C-alpha cells in the first residue's frame, strides 16, 4: 500500500459510504484511512457486492475522480472527519483479449443440435444440417444465415456438396434425400425416396468423371447403396450385398464406389454397371470410416485451385479433361484406401487390384521371412553338428 509522507494523511481516517452511479448504497459505513488507493477501493466494492475481485471500477468524490488515493481527491484543509463522505463507484467495461485458438464468433440459428456441417469445395460457402429438420446455408464473412431450407421431417443426418459447389444433398432419419440449389436455397426436384431406414452417408461422383455433377451415391441403415440422378430425382441403380448397415461410402476417381459396413467388410463396386468387383475382409468389428488418398485432389479439382491460368468456369468440359490428367498424374499406381474399425485398427488397401490389405500382405511377407530364417538356421546347425 502506498504511504504518503505526510503524517496527517497516514493517521487520519474518515467515514465513507459507497454509492453506485445510480444512487444505490452498498453496505454499511466504513472507516477508511485517507491514503487508501483505488486498488483497495476496488477490493472493498467487489467484497460488498460479492463479485469477482478482478471486476474494475472508477471512483469519484464530489464529482472528482480518485486516480491515486482518497487524500488526492479531498481538500485536506477543509475536510471534516465527522462527516460521511460518499464515494461513487462506476463499473468499467471489461475487454478481454482471447487467443486466436478460441472461437472468435458464433453463428446461432438452428433450434436443435447441429449434426453435420461442411464447407463447399471452393471454400466460399458453408452448409449445416440439424436436428431441427432444416438445412442452412451460411455467409462465412458475416457469420449470418443466407438460406433456411425446409423440407425434411426428421433429423438431417448428413450432407454433401457437389464437386462444382452448385448443389447440396441432404439425408435424414426418415430415409429421404433432398437436393438444394446453393445459390438460391431452393429445393431441386422432388424428395428422393428409396431407402427403408435412415441415410448414413452421401458421396458425389468426381468432377473429372462427370463434369455435369448429376450423380451421387447414398448409403442407408438398411444396408443398401443407391446411385441417384439429382436432376431427374430418380434412383439410377441399387447396390445390395451388405448384410448390415452401411456406415461410410466413397466414390473413387477410377469409377469405383467403396462402401464400409457393420458386417465387417468393405465392398468395391463398379459404378458404371453396379457390379461388385471384390470384398475387402480383415477387420474384426464394424468398419466405421473410409478415406481415399485422392480425397483432396477430387474435392478441389472443379475449382481454380490447381491452375488459375487455364481455369475457365464457362468451360466445364475442358476443366474436367484437365482434372482427369491431374488425377492420373497424382496416383499413377492407383488410389489407396484406408479403413477404420471398432477393432481399434486401421487397414491400408490397394482396392483397385488386391483383396488383401497392404498391411496384411506385409505381415505374410514377414512370416515367410521368419520361417525361412528358422529353416536356414536349423540347416546350418545340423551341418555344423
């Protein structure tokens, strides 16, 4: 505590009463020394109001602000120590600086839990699906909703953007799929019906395979995969072989569709005719998720991220040809697939060529090497003996 050199200030005390700027009295009369400073006054007020000690206040006596101590704001020559001095406190605005790792803004709007959220492939738009049965498009710059899309009657479980960022499809717990125009928020066509249970995943055909961005695949709790035409709002093909719920699907860049299921298998389908090419087995429990080594390449190939000089939005067919060349150059040996399971493992696959995982093939190679080493050791031991 700061102590004034003057003995008068050090020894004199005065009766004070704390009042808010609205005239409300806080606590009882207090006998304070004249050299009490603003930090001590803040502690006293926070204690009287039962608030956090860090709440800042300004203090005034006779309309003069106390900047250092109470003695500096009073006229010591005319002060009457028998009178009660009113100290007016005024709360200051609290400005807190938060690290950039925290949320800088929030986007309220949904009335229930937000279940799915995705940025568009061009990174300019954001969409979300919620338990309030709506899909919303958001303005990322102003953090405000652009469109509120109503049509679902149950929770919206998953959403997926078309490669050209012009359309969005959403699937709900009723097994219905709706398509939306990203520029207007209007529904495209009729609701797409076919799944007997809720939708679990959605995946669009890559841009370099279909620059019109008309087809996408859906999977359901009913164990089926369906391929849809978004313009006609019709199911083009149904793929059935899984015995339990399909948990994840990926439409690969070579025209293959990969589906993971709770039946512990991953199936590889040819999208052109619906033929099941092979079944990938090895997991001991549900297969929950899939990822392709080409996911990023296919996500941004319809935008100008790769080659801005040769990218022309008015020529999607030419862009698709360029995207195909880039795709082939990025995976000359074919795309790789990773699967994650409830058995605590990740499997790496070469799904275009092999049924066995790469990891499993490596283990078999190690086993053969170990067997060869043992046989060779026994042969040398027998020879030496």
